[in-house]
C-alpha cells in the first residue's frame, strides 16, 4: 500500500493526508502545489482585468456571441465605460480580487439581445442592472415591479395587522 506511493511531490511537499487530495479516479494531488497554481493564476488574471476592463469585456463578449449565436462586430474602442451605471447610478468598478462580478462591476449589455454585439447595440451598465434586465421587455419589467410592490404591501399589512408575516396561509419568521 503506502510503500508503493511517493512520500513527496516533485516540488518537495510532503504527501501527508492533510496535504493530499485524492480524486475519484485515484489520482493524488498535492494541495500546496494546486493552491499555489490557483493563486498564481488569480493574481495574473486580476492584474490583466484591472488593467483593462474593456479588453476583458471584449473577450467575454466574443465568446458569448459564439456561444449564443449572435453577431459580433465590435473592436475594443467601441466599448465605452461610463463613470456610473446609467440605469442604477452605481459607480462602476472592477471587482478586483473577488471571485465573480459585484453589483457595480461594469457589464456589456446587448441592448436588443438578438442583434448581438454591434457598435450601436452595446451599452456598458452595472452587472446588477444587466442581470435584472437580461432579455426582459419594458412591459415585463413593469409587471415584475408591480408584482413585487403588491407582495411587499401585503407583507407589510400582514405584519401591521397580525404582528407577524402570513403569506398565502404560511407563517414566516419575521427577521
Ligand atoms: Zn507539492
């Protein structure tokens, strides 16, 4: 058993139980090495992204266009990043050092999604605004907003009336 396995990884880290990840296929991986690789990769990526959010958005948009099958005909210079999100007013900042975008990360929107990434059809807005919009129409967004307001009003009335939250006959914990 253990005698047939090497005691250290090629970089000299000891193969202790704690430092060894065992894959389903039996492959063993040195945790110190793999976390070192992940850190180096992240540092390099963050540097690249922080230097140019427009290049990052261009690369991501090109891949997305190919994936969803919409036109892609923009150069990096077509991407204009405003100071603030024109939808929600958030100051646009790249989420450096975090995994994934933040609400106020700049995000490239296809205004009319099916027309793809062509100069007149792109806008840089906050990730949050883009996530809310997705491919919704104005009518749909108004309906969603009206529904949320109505449900919130019902919840507030329930709290005012019963001192607790009862929605559709279900008692919820009031935080
Ligand atoms: Zn190692």
